C-alpha cells in the first residue's frame, strides 16, 4: 500500500495473523518499564492469587502490539519518508491478555487528513485474543506519514 492510496482503503478492515504473547516478552517489557507487578511476572503467585489463573500482559504492552499488528495487517506504507506515532484518541482494555495467548489485530482506516508535509491517518485497532469474546484492547490511533 502507498501513502498516496490510503484513501482507497478507508473503511476496509484488515486482519493480521495470530501472534503468541509469551511470558518472556511480558517479563522483558516489565524489566524495561520497571512495572514488575506480580500479576505480570510471578507465575506462581498469579496462579494462586489472581482471578485470571496466571500472569497477564500489561495494558501498555498490549497497546504497544498495535504497531506490529498494524504492519502485519496492512503491510508497509510505501512512499512515506517516515511514519510518526502522533497519539491516541481513545484506548480501552476490555479484557485481560493472559500470557501464552494468541492475539491478532483488526485494523480499519477511519480517516486520512492532510497535514503539513504529509497525511494523518486515523486507525481503529482492535486487538483480540483467541477464544475470548471481548478484545484485549481497542484504540483509535493517529499516525502521521510524512513525504
């Protein structure tokens, strides 16, 4: 897909392949961010003391998957010198993401607006977990693609 053809895919849902979320990934995220709450890193305690039956990914880890899942679903955006995360309008975490689960992204381009030097794309990203009725994350994400 090219930056000049983004308007052609407004409203079209694109779905990424499934990806596994491992305990190792979640622990690495905990180490990097300093958020080492037991619910994320202590498998024994989480199995014993949490309502989830095991460790779960951080909400911000789940949100961070949006970048990879969008690329997996939509492919690279050719013709842009660079893409910049401009921010989020809405983010919700309706359901937990247990470690060992598989996730995929349902990505829909909602709008493309001109900005100085490029365009701003508004993406709806829904991160769903295999076997769950509720998504782990639903976000409206703004990405600027500069020429």
